C-alpha cells in the first residue's frame, strides 16, 4: 500500500481538461454521464484522457438547471480531502452541487446542509442535531432490534409464501419507522401519517435529486423531464405538509431544545425534517441494501466468521446486544466500513475555493483560482489503487481489521470527512456519522444472531442496490437460536 500523503514533486501546474463549447459541451457531457458511459466510466475516462486525477470537467445537470456546470474534479485519495478543509473551501448552497433545489421544498428555509459553517445558523442547527442524538443514545439499540427483528420475521413469512422476499421495500418502511422511533420515541406509522411516510419521503427526495438521477426511461423522455427543468414544488406540497406535521408533533422535545439554542420552532422543524428524512432515512435506504448485497456476495465462509464473532461477543455480554459487545466485533465493523468505502450513500462533494489554492494529487500540484468550484466523485477517491492496492475495487471484508487495517480508515470519506475525524459545529462532516456506523453494525448483528447463512439475488435500482432474499438458514446455536 502506498500512502496518499507522500509528497508530490514538481512546480505547480495548470489543471488539465476541457469544458467543450458553451452549452453544447455541457449537454454532451451530461449524456455521457447518464446514458453513454455511466457515472464511473464518465470520470475514469476523463482521468485517462488527460493523464491526471485532478481535471477540469462539466458535471450534471448543466443547462438549463445549473448556471455553471464547470468544475475542477479531484478524483484520488490524496486530492479529495481539500473538500473537507473549511479554511480552503466554502460550502454555501452546494449540498446538491451546481444547482440548488427551490427552498419551497424546505418551508422557505435554507436548511443546514446548504449552510456554510461561517453562517451563524449552521452551528445552532448542528448543535440541535448533536443534542438530539445524545439525548436518545440509549434508545438506539433496543429500537433498532425491535424494528428489524420485525422486518426479518416478515422476510421469513414471505419466503414461506412466495419463495422470495424483496428487501428494499421492507427496508424503506422499517427504516422510516425506526428513525422516527429512535429519534423521537414515536413510530410514524402509528400516527396520522400511517404507512404513507416512506412514499411521501421518497417523492420529496426525488423532487430534489431528479437532476442527478436516471429512472431508466428512454433518454428522449428523461432529458426534458428530469435533467432540463426543475419539477414544480407545488406537486409535493401536500406530502411535505404531512411529514412536517409528524415532525412538529413527534419532535416536540427536540424543538424545545432548539428554542434554547436560539432557533425558531419553525426553522428548527424544517431542519429536523430535512436531517431526518433526507440525510438519515435517505442514507439508510442506500446503506442497508448495499451492505446486505456485499455480505450476500461474500458467501458462507464470511457468514461463518461473522456468526462466530457476533454470537461470541453477545454471549460474553450475558446474551445481550450492548454497545460494548458491538465495539468488540472487529470483522463486523470492518464489513460496514468496507461497504461505506465502496458504495457511499452520498457520492458527490463540492466546495468553492475561498482563495487561490494549490491542490496536490499523487502525481502533481495544481493551481486553482479563488471562486472556482471544486468537485469530488467519492468512489474514485475511495477506490484509489495507490492507497487500497490491487483489491481497491473489491469487497474485502477484513480490510480494516488489525493495526494495519485501522491505518486505512483515514481514507474512508463517506461522511464528508475522514472516518478518523469527528463531526463538529465548525465542519461539514455528517452529524449522524457515528449513528450510521452503529446501525450498520447492528444490522449485521441482527442478521447473524438470527441466521447461520442466507441467499439473495442482487440487482440495481434508482438509488443503488436492490436485494431479494431467496433463502435463510435459521441459527442453530448461540443467542439467536430458538
């Protein structure tokens, strides 16, 4: 393994690359990105063409949704962390990149994800989220277990009936309920929202993310519908209103805390809705199917090792799933980090250069002017062979085990920061970073307390991976067996 912090030689040079002709170049690149090449190939081909992992390119959506599609892309593990450095980049209105969804979708407010840490509201909202997570920390494990043991019971009954069980649909409903119950003590499905929460949330998410996705429709339909103009916010107004009502009632304690920090209840509630529905729920919609797919593809040998580690640690803890027991599960932790490395829930990061910068890649130092947009495509950075070696693109379950393995954690960037760093009110790292890693581990624990092994078919869907269970082998020993 070569460390990505080795010095780059030579004098600073201009960033290579091309934006092509105005409008035409950006539209052509958009078609490459969505239809002709696909995301990974789009970036890899530019790196190859210009012989550099720091390169000038256009990023979607381009005309007519984004004023300026031109960016300087940082596409290796060494250059990527410039995007986390608040002394060098500004993050104002850049959460979704070169375009910003209408604030009509967030109650008229610019919510925390769109605020730069230099803006006073950023610290207040982030502190509210930290306080909320801290106040509910003892609820996470029992709430997770009750919700996800219910999901797996449903998987078993569907397998018995149909011989298969679609995980993604079940995960959408369960994750939405789990987050509401874990954060606020109130399951959304037991309120006026009923079982419609995940559908309303998904629709609202699409209204914000449609410029960056493809639904698999013919290009001639998708281009004008999704990638050229914003979908009108009034079409999801009712869905948003129903979600807001749930948060304003269920989140009462969190909103009381927010008032103490100097936020209005209304602004706090829109932020709570966004952080919980977009960041947390949106994240788990992607994380759990990806994690399950990797473990399914890992095969029985991996399942045996996870069974031994998980049941051993739980038995040592007196048959209880505790934070201490989970902390001892090295392979389980590594599996979750490896999934987050290969398939981060958020793949794009952006920042405007606050001043003239020099950005170092493995191979050179590049000059960037103040005000230029920097962009990172995370999978390029976290699959960097100069850091992760010949297996950089493969799922290696024990990659982060042991002393050597833990040195690689600094190159796991899924949370808009290094895995070895912590979120604070002064940075843009995900406030729920530790929560996400914990629930990822709990998911693996729940799976292997209940099953010795399982089989599944893995495919793709709109936001990532789709998984269909085709068989499970119930636990024959340990705390999970009956």
